[in-house]
């Protein structure tokens, strides 16, 4: 009797061990060194990184790509989906370095591109775009300069996490989120010279459900820029400076263009920036729009234009002088915006003569210029003011 009972008990024990061992299995891990990557900063390791990606992407199980300490030279690399699993983590303890010769990747548009991926997380690491040479070329008015590569772009991807990453000295934009859904960017540090051209920190367009949290951005252009087609965007606890502020736009460059809506910018600090919170659109016809925007709890430290709407954006006066912006701006709330302006006009709302701004709300705004109240300037702007307002509101009610 005891023998007959021991068999099913032993079999049950075996099944339990098998179940727990499989459930506690460590995710597959691929070390880029195993694929030939060299942490010497001189040998192009792009093929090694792509080989590790091919293994992780081809796995039916969750997978991790590990980049140990060291400097890894990478020419431009495209990490392509669709993958067989939706859980790939790229853990970076080292630094990825772009070629010092900016011509190598300068016309590639992107240095590192993830496309058609789902469930990719990047944790840690430094991306060094080595962009100073290209910046100098552009400042010299040399017509033969390449346009420059974006350091990191996610395109047509879903469920992406970028956590604890540092991006320095990008040739052009640092991080671009384009055509994506459900992206979380947290604890990111972006740095470039305050006079570096077109080095936007994080650019979001044609995407929904993007959050940008707990990050520090200092660059030569917008800290965060929001392009056409961005919806349900949340930006919180971001320190900006140097740079051009947090900008919705420019919008309205194209006559047929997707709008921007449901954007929250909260608990942000601007230090020595050209702008604080800005909405800008080209001064020419377009069916674009920006609506349901909340700027909340913003601290301005010596900012040129703390609150600004500019609907007469016309770089180099090409294809727009004398025209009115078709972009419709509505339902924008400025709530608890305070600090110091570096210019007399702390609030400038320069809206379209064809499509005036409507539903603009100022709530508890206090901006000081040289220990005196700053000034406000409005054109074609309708709305209301409540709470403590300094400078006095110029909105049409």
C-alpha cells in the first residue's frame, strides 16, 4: 500500500518542482561582448549590438541585452521589429559613442533608431553624440554641413520605457518619439551647449499616451518640443535650462496637419531659458489646432518669455510674411506660474488675427521683472483671469 501511494506523491512533487523552476526562470540575457563588441571607444560595435538584438528580438521569451561598462563606438544602427516577444530590456552600464567625424552619421537622420517595436525598455547608460564639430560647422555658415542625426528615435512603437538614460552633445535632436503609443520617459538627463543649434531635448509628435517625468534638460533648443499629432501628453517635474523652454509647436507648417490636444505640463522649473511655456505656430494657413492644454506649477528663474503664445512664427521671413496663422488655439490654462522675467513683458499672447485664441485662463500668476511687476501684452486673445494676477491681465473677456 505504501509503495502504491508513494508513486503519485513523487510524481506530484516532480510537477511542483518543474512548475516553480520554470516560473522563476531568469530571463534570457545577451551580453554585447559575447557578440564581439569592443569597449575601447574605437572599434565600431554596431554589428555586435544588432546581433544581440536579433537574438533578443527572435526569442519567444522575455530577454535582456546587457552593455557592460566601457565606451562603445557605434555607427548608425536600426533596431527593427516586429519581435517574437513584447518584453526586451536593454540595460546599459556603459557609454555609446557616435563617430567623432560628424560626416559618418550626419546625413543618416538617426544615430540609433528603434522601429516597429513593442515592450522595449532602456535602462541607464550614456549616449554621447559628439555633436560639437557639427555645431561649429553650422555656425560657420558652411553650406556643406550635414543636417545632423537625432541621437535616439522611437518610431511606430508601443509600450516603451526610457529610464535613467543620459544623452549628451547630440548632433541634432536628442530623443524623438514619433508615431508611438504609451511611452514613459523618466529620470532622463539631457545636456548640450546652450548655443548648440537644433538640439531639442525630447521631441514628441504623432504619439499618444507619452509621459515625461523627473528629468533634467539643458540644451540649445527646446527642452521639450511637441509636434503635430501629439495627444494625451503628460510632462511633470522637469528642470529646463539652458534652452528655449517647453514648446507646443511649431504648428501649422503644413496646410493639412494633425492637431495637438490634452497636454499637461506640471511642476516644471525654467532657469535662464529663452522661453518658459510656449505655444507657437507658423503665420500662414493651416487646419491645425492646439486645445485642452494645462500649464501648472511652473517656476521661472530669469526667463526671457515666461508665458508666450506666438502665432506669427516665420523663420527667415520665408513663405509667410503678411499672412495669418490658421492654427486654432483654445482652452489653455496657466495656473500657478511664478518667478522672474528677464524682460519687461512676462506674458505675451500674440494670437492669430484670423483665428483668435479662445478660452485662455490665467489663474494665480505672479511674474516679476527687476523687482517690479512684469508687463503683459495681448493680441487677439480671449479669456479670463482669476486669483492673484501679476502683471494685470490683458485678455479680452
